[in-house]
């Protein structure tokens, strides 16, 4: 018996990176999977690998019409949905607020919050009745950026903080039928996270940061020094999404490889305590 046998899961933003890793893992754990993705190019590239058993749906998470059409496609194919995983997102190019032209602050905010926050909330609303009917679950993606500064720029970190709060509120509103949790990853290898159109940075990806520099920086910060892949994060999503989770709701699991558990005294050159132990 596999962890997700018999489950039907929708993964938002499953065309690359984290969501795709989650999709691959969920399939290997026995789930029927639907991927909702804005990029037709990514969906076309996945057709051959994933085959006809996976529902590949082209849509924008900020569109109620697209989400509703996807809901219908899921009902037509499986008649039910047991889990919703939110993993779509864009980042803000890490541009400090002072460098954002003042006339673009609102459009930057709207773009980031529409995709990173509103998209999750709309999907929760559109799929709630199906999730309630199956005593299902929701798993949304926050970020280490919600817990510590400098994991992105202002709009990205604020949007990820909003996801953290939304998880808590939705868990109360959707109880007792539907469990709602979050996952807050640290760095992710193979991410395609795209910059914002509002700053003309939609052609820029987070992965454009040279891999070696990213790996080096990560090693300096994290207690577990290998940059995690989407597949490394996926089992946590699987547990939270599965019917085996009977105890966790309203929580966001912080998966930061120990990077926030910093060396304090030893990195300040204070080590060895204040004396020599007796004996
Ligand atoms: N990359 C990191 O280091 C990192 C760290 C922590 C959290 N995260 C979060 O993990 C999640 C996955 O990011 P990733 O790094 O795998 O990036 P990614 O770009 O590889 O994956 C995100 C997917 O969402 C899709 N998408 C974007 N806008 C969409 C929309 N409007 N409608 C539907 N799909 C849309 C993208 O096309 C892409 O396929 C995001 O929420 C991101 O904020 C990423």
C-alpha cells in the first residue's frame, strides 16, 4: 500500500521546479494527479514523460474561469478531489523598495500578491466543496522568506508571510472536514522561479544566479549543506496531503536545512565556554 493510493491531487504550478517534483513523487506514491500550469510550453514538454494518466491543464491561478474549468475537468475524469497543493509562484527580482520606481510599486504588489496569494485563496474557494466531500486536504507553499528577512525582496517576503497567515485562518474555517497546512522551503535546486513583469524582469529567473554561487552561499548558511531538490521536499507534502495525516492542521512546516539555527557564539569567535571543566 502506497501513501497516496486512491487519492486524486491537483497541483497548482506543477509545470516545473517544486510542483513538478511533488507531482512526480505523488505519482510514485499511487496518486492520480492533475497539474494546473500557466505555461503551455512546460505542459507540452511534460506530455511524453507523464502520459495520458496525468491531467495537464493550462490555466492561470488568478482566473476564476480557468480554475472552474479545471474543476470541471477533474470532476469529469475522476468525480472527486482529495488534495489541493499550491506551488505556483513568482518572485520580485529582490529589488529593494527604494529602487522600485514609485509609479510601479502598486503594479508590482498586485502582480506578486495575485499569483502568490490570491491564486491560492481562489483555488481554495473553487475546490472547497470537492475537498469537503472527500475529507481532503490543502497544502500551500510559503517560504523561509516568511520567517527571516532577505529570502527575497519586500513583495516576495510579504506575499509568503501572507500564505503563512492564510494557512492558519483557513485551517479554522475549513475544519473539521479539510486539513490545511503549509510548507516553507529554503532554497530549491532546479527552480525556474520567474521575475515580475511589473519591473520588466519576467525574462529573469532565480536560477540565473550562478549555481556555484548559490551552492556556496547555501553551504555557509545551512547545517545540511546539500542544496535540496524538489524531490527532497516532496515527501513532506505527501504526508501532509495524505489521509495518514490525522494530527496536523493550521501548521506550516519550515524546511530550511537548519539555516535559521545559526551559529551565534562560535561564529563571533566565542567558543569553548568560559573556563575549563573540572576533571
Ligand atoms: N526557488 C526557491 O528557492 C523557493 C524557496 C522557497 C519557496 N519557493 C516557492 O516554491 C514554489 C515553487 O517555486 P519554484 O522555485 O519551484 O519555481 P518554478 O517557477 O519552477 O515553479 C512555479 C510554477 O508556477 C507556475 N506559475 C507561475 N505563475 C502562474 C500562474 N499565474 N498560474 C499558474 N501557474 C503559474 C510557473 O510557470 C512555474 O511552472 C513557489 O511558490 C515559490 O515561491 C521557492
